[in-house]
C-alpha cells in the first residue's frame, strides 16, 4: 500500500495565493510581496519602526 503525502506551501498573505490584486476600476496588478508567484515561502514579516518624538 502506497501513501501519498503532499506538502502544501503557504500562500502569500497579501494576495491570498492568487499572485495578483483585482483593481476597483478594472484590471489587475501583480502582488508586490510575492511578485506574482502566489507563494508565501519567501514572505518575511517587515518590521515597521514608529518614531515617537518628545516635545
């Protein structure tokens, strides 16, 4: 008996694995995070620094 195993790759969190965004006024745009692949493996969380200033 053979057992098939499949490894699912995580999908891109921005485009949901489609590789593109549907624009409101029509047309599509390639996802800037996964570059159209839809694959989330290379996705790395970006850290945004919030600067606070003291007055």
